[in-house]
C-alpha cells in the first residue's frame, strides 16, 4: 500500500509545494529481440538480429535492431545484413530473424493498455516506450513513486515476460534521461534536487535532441558537458541555433521541461484475452462480446470512431494471425464491433483447410479512426516535437 504524505512536498529549493510533479519513463530493452525470445526461448543468451530483408537475395537487406549481446559484438541498426553475418560468423547460435511488425505491435498494445491503467495521464512515444504521469497516484512523493515504478517493472516481467528499464523524474526530459542511463533492465530515480548533479558532467551529446552535428558545433564553442551548456550565454546560443532552439537547448541542459504527458493521436485500440484453455472454437458471446464492449467504451471516451475492425489470434506457438474489415462508415457501436469481429473469427477458424487453427489468446482491434470531437490541447506545442 502506498504511503500518504502528512506534510506538503518540498521542491529542490526547500520551499513548500502543493504538488510536486512526477513522471515515469518506461523503455523496453531490445524490444523486438525480446519478443522473439518469448516466441522461442532457446534464443536467450544468444546474439539476435532483427532484419528487414529486401527479397532480392536471401541475405540482402538491413539490420533493424539487435539485442545487447549482438550490439556489444558490433552489430548496429542500419548496417547490411551481410555485414552483421560477418561480424557474428564465429558466434554459435546467432539468429537472423525477419521483422514481424504484427507480432511486436500486438504485444506492445497489450502492455501499453495495462500501463494506461497505472497512470494519471499516459503518452505512448513508440512501440517500446511510454511516459506515465504518476503525480496524483504517488501523492507527489518520490518514495511512493519508487514503489509504483518497481511494481510496474515486476508486473511487466511476470505478466509479459519482458525486461524493461524505468526512469523517474520531475518531467519527461529527466525521466527519459534517467531511463537511458540505467539500461539495460535498470531502474533510476532523479529527484528535483538531484537534477543538476545528474546532468552536469554528462557529455553534451547525451542530452536528448543533441545529434552529432549539433554536438560538434557545441564542442567547437567550448561546450563539452551538459553543465557547460546550462551556463552558456543564451544570446550566443541563439546566434548558433536560432532564437527558439538555442534557448530551448539551454533550458533542457538545466533539466527544465514543463510539457504535459498526454496521449498522442492513436493509430488503433485493441483488447486481447487469454482463453481458459487452447481451443479451435469458443463462445462468441462469452469471449468476444466483453472485448467489443471495452473497445466501444474506449472509443466513446476518447471521441473516436473506427472504420476498420480486426481480429487477432495468437496460437500456442505465439504465432499471430489477423483479419480485418474496413467499413464505408465509422462506428463506435459495441453491437457492430461484436458482430463484425464474430464474423471474422468464424471465417478465420473455418478457412484453414485440413489444418485446424488453435487459439491460445484472442483479441479485437479497432483502427482507421475519425474524431467525433476535437481533443482539447491539440494546438499546444510540445517539447517532444524537438526531443522525444
């Protein structure tokens, strides 16, 4: 149980603060490769390379990502697959696996849905990264935030079998950098009064948003660390990078970021359940109707209607099979979602020929959204435009 504060929080200067903002960043370590380890546990402990094959030859294409074992040996994103194979030619069991977006996104959606329930406000940044504002849930107390963060980390490991790194800080910027500093499978908290010490001695290139070219320009002007950037004259930064970006870099170097954690325009919603036992048939009313209800409620709460309804079937071997139907009109109706999903499931389980489709888990996905109402705050500029 979370402890409740008996006194007002204190900010970094020791002054009383009624609500000390606390943001959690969760980043899944080598997510694609971890997903493949779930599907094939024998891959654990071996170099794993996720590949985008071009199809021209059996080995043509590029590396999408790799696990830490392969990275330490020199495999990097974007290099040719042939080059990665040469690097790992002496590594027994090295695996080169074609990217399976559908599988990765299905797992991601399920995890992100569970994370939303743990946040005051939630922002998914990518398939493997998200921010959670936990200010109210932690009662603005970093001790409580630590409990929440460790609970989330353990739940992800137990429920989904995945390792993640969590960073906690007073804003998105600091929590993201805390997470980056703790990889892999780490956990780090940076409290408001620790921000300056945490940032000041880091190379300036470690600051989110500082790429190689910007780092080179900063270095040429005597700015080697984030601490150097934090005290560099603002007018000179404006001359180097413009009146908007220059001062922004300086504020970031001081750990300043007041932009809110809020949901970005979603691509889709989904809900997946685990069947009581593996099955080649199931009760649509008992299993699919509750999923349709959850998705209908979510659409209506967020102000969206969907034109595409799809189903997800995950086999005992963790292979993902999908079907979808696009309508001529958008809907958020529970009845329509249920009817179309049931039809798609009937087609999927009845069209396998001699092969019987066995389901371990099933789900429904709604996508291709149209907004019923304009969401409040869409016109607000976000720091994530620059750095996240």
